[in-house]
C-alpha cells in the first residue's frame, strides 16, 4: 500500500507546474486531493486529470492572497474529508526587477502571494492538524531562498522569508511534540510557466538583448513530474529540507562552502549584463 493511500492532500497553485504534477502523482498513489488556484481554467484541467485516476478531488477557485477565501477552502475540505494530512503551500509568482525600480505595488503583490499565502495556509491548517495530532506542512521556497541574485531582490525576500518561517515552525512543532511535521522545499530550475506568468520588468541598466523568459527556459532542466516525485520522497522520509534538481544541490553546496564569497561568482555571471549608472 502506498504511503499516501487515502491521505488527504491539499495543494495550492495546482493549475500547472509543480502543483499539477503533485496532484496527479498523489492521485496515482491513492491520495484524496483538494486543489486550488486562481487560474480557473487550468484548475479544471487538473481536476479532470485527477478524476481520470479514480481519485477523489475537491477543486476550489482561490487567490492565496485572500485569507478569507483560504479559510473557506479549509472549511470545505474539513466538511468533506473531515481531516487533512498534507498541505503543500505551492502557489507562487515571479518578479524580475532591480531594487531601485521595484514599485511598492509590485512588492506587495509578490509578498501577498509568495509569503502571506504560505502564512495563511500554515496557520489555517495547523489547527486541525494539531487536533488530530498528525499532519505535514510542506512549504515551497526556492534556491533563491538560499542565495541572493541580481534582479530578484523581491523574489529573494519572499523565498528567504518562507525558508525562515518554515524552519522556525518545524522547530516549534518538534519542541512541542505536536505530531505535526514541517518541511521546506527548494526547487532549482523547473520547467514551469512561472516566468511567463510573472512580472518581467524592463530594467534601465540591464542588457535586454536576451529574452528573460527564454533564458529561464534554458536553465530549467527539471520537469514538474520529476520535481513532484522528489518532493514526495522527501515527505515520506520526513526531511526538513528538500532540494529539487542537480542545480539546487550545487547551489546549496556552494553557499555552504562559500557563504559570502558565492556572491562574487554570481556577480561574475551577471557582470556583462549590467550597465554602470550614468
């Protein structure tokens, strides 16, 4: 019997990418899934594919930045399934902009989804998990929650925040002997639409001869399906940190060996793309 057989798994951002791959992989392994996304059309596609595996599925149109909508989603799940075993706080967006040129509106938009969405999901589902004395919260950060990168300051901030939040949560749960687990996931380049659907701002001092979306696609070497399998293997083992992709392992190693000097390597990579300020 699968480790995930009959478990209730909640996945945000399930209309595409890692979220959809997780929903399908879990359905194949016998889980009951509750999925959400702001992309209603994409969510319906995922729901249909889940149902083809014969899995029970609850789909809910939702923006994770809306706390009350998130609460409604939780209540529907508990009403239907009466428990929740796995929460994948996966929904996220991308933003490419320099620190100087990032608007407050862009920063707020990104943080409401990437960070506050994770906080809402965690706090809302932690209560029923505590009550049943079991459960696992899996928060999706990024390799950009391990290192800082030019043009990604806001995204870095959100993913470092998810990392710190999740690591503190895990320690609290262990100290309290709550029976609830927490893991932080750091994907490298995954072949998803996050760059296409994100806000790729033009930068006044950056060489725009290369399409940032195409550049991302070249670096994205791991498929969402492979990413889902790696994440679920980490969940089965109860890993505190899950690195997804060879690039994630390499970046983590470099940061550990060169916690400050890694920045020189990153700047060398970006040096030809930046123009000095006039």
